[in-house]
C-alpha cells in the first residue's frame, strides 16, 4: 500500500468522524435552543403577544389537512347581566361555575413513547397545549364566568408533567391562610390518571401562624372531604436547623395536651418520615397489583424496557404549588441546605430538580405555577401573593379584599389607628362571627395571620 493510499484512508476516516459530529450537533440543536430560552412565567398576555403567539402556533399546526378554523363572533348582547343585582350576579356565577367545573382542567401530556423523535414529541405537546388554551378561551367568552390569570408558558407545564410522572407521592404545598385557594383538585385527578395508586398530600405550610382551634377546624374539614394533609412550617423548621428559636405568641404554640397526629405541626424529621412512609405504601400497592415500575398509565408510559430506580429501593416525592406558598423554603428545610431559589415570582425554579435525601428517598421540585380557577379576582390573587404586586394598576380593590377578611377593629388595634366610620350610603363590611361556618373559618385564619405578621 502506497503512501498516497494511506493518506486517502486517513482523510476518509477524519471526514466520517466530522460528519458524525455534525449529525450529533444537528440532533442536539433543539435542546440547545431550548436551553438558551429563559424559562419565565407568563400569566398575563397583551394583545400583541397573543397575536404573535397565535401566528407561531398556526404556522406549526395548521396545514392543508388542518385548515385555520373560522372565527364566529356573537353580536347578541341580550344575555347581558348589567341589570342584575350583585347578589343575583353572584348566584348566577356560582351556578355557571358548578356547570363548567369539569372543563376547568390542567393541561394533560399527550401519549408518548421512547420511539418518538424530539420534533414529533414537541409538536404533539404543543398541539395538545393549544387545544387546552382554546378550551379555556371558550370559558373566558362566557360573561357569567370569571377566569383568573393562569400559567400560559408550555415549558413550565412540561416540568409539572415530568414531576407528576416521576413521583410516587405528589405533595401540594398550600398556604395555611387559605388552603383551598391554593389547592388544585384537578391536579389530584391528573395524578390518579397517570397511576391509579398515586396519592396527593396537602402540605399546609405556615401553620405556625394558626392557633390550635383553627388547625382543629381545618383538620375536621380535610377529614370530612377525605383529603390527606399535614400541618407544617418551613420557617420554623429552617430556624430549628440553624439552632434558632422563633418568637411565637402563646396562643400559636403547640400544646402537647391538645395536638394530635392531625393537628400537630410536623418537624423536619417527622415530615420526612411521613413522606417516605406514604410513598412506600404507594410503591407497595403498585408492586402488589403488578403495575409498571414507572408509575405511568398505558397512555403515558414509555417503552416497556424503559424503567427508573425500582420502587422497592427508592421512592420519589414530588413537590408542586403556587408561587409564594413556601415550596422552595420547604425543600431547603428538608434537604438541610439552600438548594432552590426562594422568591415570590412564579417559575423561579427553572426546571424540576431531583434532590437525593437518602438511598430510600428522593425529592423532585417543580417550578411554582398558577393554576386556572374560577371566581377569584385578580386583586384577590394579588392580596394572596400569587400575582406580583408590581403589576398592580389599582390598589383599592386589593386593599378592599383584605378589609373584607380582616375586621376594622383588628386593623385599628394592630396599627394603633382610628378608621373613619362608613357613610350611610356605603355598604357595611360584615364582621366574621367566628369559625363555625366556612367563611368564618377563612376570615379567622386571615385575622390570626394578620395579627402575627403585622408585628
């Protein structure tokens, strides 16, 4: 073999090697582009953003076989509710909410398997997400319904899908001031769709702001509705790790004589043991029923040869929740060090994070996101800390939400001020009579937290 032949062979090998590198770069181009994008929560979309987004989605999805649908505009205004009294309007709104409760869902991940290409999977997810957005748009067209701002970034919902699929036990972190506001029942239903054995636990954070009597009433409510729950305080757990003692009023402190397993505020070690126990029970039921070790239903399961860590050796607990409920603080307290960013901004946790606690327990953290819901105004979401206050245009409505929950006597006592009495033509704000009714319980929770945090 001559020298030229050896040189030609070497060039051919180098050329083949470069071609393989180029192909690898092309296949990974999608992921590189995705990583370049800043994952940002989107709850408000202006007209220009909506037009651009619709144009991009139409370019991807609509073709000769799938033409653009016709837009029908209803000019009939005979069904206007402008002549109705506020009480009649609220009653009609409640009836419409009950009628369309089944339509208010979180987006589902379309069926997939390991044989799908990246482009095919991305297209299916975008199309399913667009269908979901259209279904909510139809609800927004109903003037009898009020649909609150919700997360509109597909990438953040993708993180939720992966956490739900990966987890044995799903933990929904809620704020103790209004647990039901931060609870998403359809997310619990979606978790059961992916795995019939999967359960959702309601982690009631900031429970140290509530006295025993309020925790007892909430525990009674949760038990009546068969909701799995735990009272918890991420702030108290973090302080305990640092060797600090929080100054808590006497009426807020735990009492060994009063607290039982349901009303007690769990510590860090107790919560970790409870989460691992619940997740192991789910894994055991799955093994006994012969379900797939991935914890996915047939519609969402990948190829049969794709498995994760066996459930007998390791269980996974996923954490989801609204922004500003203390989800990242909870993760940091459980891990024992700062591993996730703490902020009130939705989507601060950029991607779901896998945190190994031990050989038997792994935690998955999902970015905070805002779920769609009915009958909650934008200002109520601002006063609850879900939407950022810097985007608030009118402050009076948000202040009114707080005034409706906290009696004027409490505000005067906390801030040492005297508020002017309402005029004769102004509607009187009802004073909560106690915690006997659900509304009274909700207002009493706000009053307790308002007194403590204002100090």
